[in-house]
C-alpha cells in the first residue's frame, strides 16, 4: 500500500493560469478514495467462474495469514466479505467499484485460479451496495451476518460486526443503496 498526500481542488470550474481549458466538474471534490487490490478465484481449474459485481463489500483475505505471517499478502488480496465463511472474511476494506472500461454492466468474471486487479472504494461515496432489508438514509451499515457474501445490513445494537458505511439513499426492502464508506478498513 502506498502512502500519499492528497491535494484537492474544491471548485467545479477551471482556474486561469493553470493550463486548464475546460471546467473540472464535480469529480475533484467528491473526496472518494480508491485502492487497488488483488482478487484470486480460489476454485480449482475446471471449476466455477466467480462473477464480481460492482457494489459488493470486500474484505481482507485473512486466509493468507497461514503462509504469510508478515501480513503483506493479507493487506494486498481481497475476497468477497462473508461473515459465514471459513475462515471468516469480515475485515471489511471497502466496496468494489467496477468501471465500464474494465467490464460490462458493472460485473467482472474471474476464471478459476485467475488473479485480477480490482478497485475498491475505501473512503467516500459508492453506488449499488447490496443490502438485505429496508434501509433509510443515514442508516449505519455493517456486514450482513446471515446473508450472501458481499452484502450489507443495517447495524443495530444486536449486531456483532462494525459499521463500515452509512446509507446515502434508501430502499423499502432488499436492494441496493448508495453509501458513504468510512475508510476504516485500511
């Protein structure tokens, strides 16, 4: 992981004298931070492909600790966050973001034993986060304790997981929301 000093321009228009010929738009001001990670399909050759979908909650691949006691690979590789997997993959690092330049319709198909570079939003707004139930704007989100890998649910006092994001949109039942990722995973 690289360290950096972020410099942000907080205006939607260009500035004369900086060589800017067109307006910047809102993008420079959104404060979204992304990191690149490696994702490996663990299925044996001849096994099933894994389809990654933009918005999926991703976790550090703690299974790497068995062979990498330094933690370097654990910090570099991600898996779909899954509270019920063995080993439990609940150390959320961010939310997967797949752009149109790397995949079609926000999905990426990974063949067995293939390793690909994926981008995760580690802080800031992200769309299409799958939630398992009704979610109001401002609801704290944690990893879904009983559902599908890569999904979230509204945090309550009865939950064991930690809050990794807040909902920016709502849904009346299971669906997708836009969320603000807190940046607590890295």
